[in-house]
C-alpha cells in the first residue's frame, strides 16, 4: 500500500512568532533526531510552533489528539474485519514512522499507559516500532521524529508522565507570550489595530493573575485571538470579551463578575 505523503505536508508557512531561541534549538534537536516534548498551558502556541517547524524542515506532520480512551492500537494500527477476511490498517504513529514524518502526540498523558510501551522503543537508539499483532517490527525512517505535548498544570500524580518516559525527550517550556509579543500575535492573527490588541492582552493578564485564586487556568492566547476576531467582525468589544474570554473559562459567578468588571474598566 502506498502512502500519499503529500497530504501531510504543511504547504503554507504558518505564522509563528518566536518567543525566544526555540526555532534554532528545535532545529538542533531535529538534526540529531531527538524526540521532543513541548510543555505549557493550553492555547499558548505549542501546536503552532510544531506546525511551523514541520514547514521549516519540510517534513510531513501527523498530529494525534490523545484522549483517555486512546489505546496503543489507535496509534499503531489494527486488523479490520472485511467481507473476505481481515485487513491491517496502519495507525498514525506507524504511518509517521514509515514515511519519516514528524508525529505530534498532543496531550499524550491523557492516553492509556499501554501507549508508552509503544513509544519507548521509538525514542531511544532502537528507533523501532513493534507491531505485535501483525508480527512486524518497523525500523523508523531516518527522518522520523516523535514530538509530544503536555500541560503540567493539569496533571495529577496519577497521570504524570513516568520519569522513564520523560527522560527520553528534549523539552521546551512554553508559556503565554509576553505582552508585546501577544499584542503582535493578536493584531496579526485577527487583523486588528495594535492598540485594541493591547487592551485584550490586558484582559488576559487580569485573568492570568487569578490562576490559583479561583481559576485553574488563565485565558489562553487562543481565546484572545477568538475575541480579537469577533471584534474585527464588528462585535462590541465588551460583548466579545465576555463571550470569548470569560464564559468559556469559569462557571463561578464571583470570578465571572470580577473579570466582567475588569473588561468594563479596560474597554469602558
Ligand atoms: N507564538 C505564536 N505565534 C503565532 N500564533 C500564536 C502563537 N502563540 C499562540 N498563537 C495563537 O494561539 C492559538 C493557539 O495556539 P496553539 O493551537 O498552538 O495552542 P497549544 O499550545 O497547542 O494548545 P493545546 O495544548 O490546547 O493544543 C494559535 O492558533 C494562534 O492563533
């Protein structure tokens, strides 16, 4: 079976605003085919960064959003029953290992423990992927690279990655961009004026200060982009902020009121 590699290529340069030296450091990790882990809160630019790197390195990118029901078979592949027998279907990890893609496992901690068993041999000198059910051992394509993301804030002790897994990766710490960078990102992503973007960033900062004081997580850059897009579409700024920034992140009436007041002060 031939695999259409083209479908996994990132064709257009994704807009990515670097926060530091992560682009050069990632290139060095890739040259050495080191597995990479990107850590940080939701919506802070991790996926965008990996997409950008795949484009820059001209590698196909296969992204898998992991969830708690995901098993090793979902990554590796399985036999399908068909009218005239069974047929093996490669999972996304297997496809990536065969074609030399960057395989990005988003929120890998969410997946069941048996998934770590399959990624381990891919992340050390062996660079192999055993397809036990099929009786095949794949040697990863020389260009293959494994990337995982995880949000340390969400993990409980039960769900943290094991040291034996962590210590197979080079890691990048991500966080929300600083105010100037985030302003530039909002202006560019939504096509709004820098002054307006700056005000949205202030709302973001107000919410991030409440993390640990009633909020589990601050407002992400992703949500700020949503608000910016709504405003660009003609929605009143305060309405856009309430809808895109406050309502998604809290069900607590006090926190909601605090943030709504901050919005009125910033846009009033
Ligand atoms: N450095 C950046 N350059 C350009 N856009 C950015 C950057 N950081 C964040 N963004 C914007 O924020 C959005 C969310 O980022 P992204 O999807 O990469 O989040 P994430 O960290 O992968 O989140 P999750 O962990 O939930 O998958 C992007 O779609 C983009 O609009």
